[in-house]
C-alpha cells in the first residue's frame, strides 16, 4: 500500500498440504485481483503455483521465487554493465536450489545465460544424478559441461556467484578461483555465504547481499509491489515471464549511468521512481503479451501509482502513526 498503492490482505493458511492450499486459494480468489504467495517451500511451491496459474484467471505470483529472481536480474544487469560483460558470455555458479534458486536460474537462462552451475546440499546438480526432482532436472541442463563436484569446483572460472542458501559456506580461496572482475551476490540472511569484506579482499569487484547494512541490497520489496500495481491497472490475467523481465529492466534503469558504481548497482526501496516506473513497464508488457483485459497508457499507470502513494502518505500514514502512538 505504502510503496505502490496496492491493497493487500494477509491470509494465513494453517496447512502445508498442496490440496488444502490450492483449494483455499481458489475458493477466495473471486474477491481479489491477484494472489501473492509467500513462504511456501520447494518443491511444493512449484506445483501450487503452476496449478493455480492454470486454474485461475488472475495473476498468481510466488514472491519467494519470482520476486527474488526479478531483483537479482535487475542488480546483475547493472553489475555486468560495470564490468563490461554480457549475459551470453558469462558463467554463473549458484548455491541453493530451492524456490528462489531455481526461479533465478530459469530467468537468467531466459535472458541469455548459457552456463549456470547450481549446487545443492549434495553437490553440483548435473544430468547424471538420479536423486533430482523434476524442477532440478530442468536446471541440470544449464550445466552445459555436465560438471560434477562441490561449490568450490563450480566457482572455477565463474564470472558470477549467486547464493540463496546458507551463511559462511564460501572461503576467500574459492573467490580467488573466479574470473577477473568477479561479481558476488551472497544473499543468504542474516549471514551471507561470504561476508562482503572477505569477498572484496579475495578479489571480487562487486558484492551484493540481502542485508540493508551493506551496499547493494537485493531486496524482494523492490519487485512485487510494482509488479502487482502494473498487473492490476491493466487487469492482467497472469504475470508473464516478459512482464518480470520488464520489471527488472525498469528497476535497473532507476540507477543512472552517472550514479552507477560498484557500491550502487540497485536502487533502494525508498527511491521515488522505482514503483511508478516498474508498474508502467509491467503494464505495457502485459498489453504487448496479450494478457491485459484493460488497455491504458503506460503514462497513466505511472501517474496513477504516484497518486496512490501520495494519497497514502497524506491520509493513511498519519492515521497509522496515530494508532501506534
């Protein structure tokens, strides 16, 4: 509400059963313009989202997957611009193959990254492993050399590391095995896979984390408010892959070429342009993708988002502050 003027209602479901969750969301869906799923673990989150997307005619968005992926893509767009590399030429090593990790890998592959070596608790994910679920089997194809081993092996010659796993699993020696101008996105919370100071000392040029007390915070909140604002304004039937990419591009562009630096590759959630620009980009892409049931101009969506934010700040925020005092 405060960031993009979206009226959101938290609904807790006291069940981990796939059928319970799908049935509950379907039963309440007629009262909403979109569904934002949160805190559903892999692999059930993939099945739940897939089924709801197929059975509902409103956007269904699992934030743990796609929100993380969108903001990661935005940050990486700017990081690669700084180091002069392109998606098609890089190798990415990833730690964590849950909801966020798999969504990030699939989105990055879609924008042109050919080689992504993912690591889970049992080591590198490759097509020879017989313990993979269908979702891990899909991303195993991105390991184009069918590499085997552990995270240390995956990092050899990697241009980018993306971590959505657990803290303190990387050593400085591992970062030294990466390519020149290495980019490290260590996003485990509250302890990153490697602390930024250690990564920099080991030779990483750009480091991002999930923490607000370091530069370059990769924060989901940059994604889903603007994405839903844009989808709602055009009454989208779904949120497409292209809409997520448009959102990432809009976020990335909020950092100007003059501002862009190793310590500033991604805007903060307080940046005034993020959500209006993002909502506009998402709405315009929804129309292009043919999933919008209402056609309005991108300029209108941007201005509408600004007006909704101003209304909140002027009328709603003071009431909330008074209640808390």
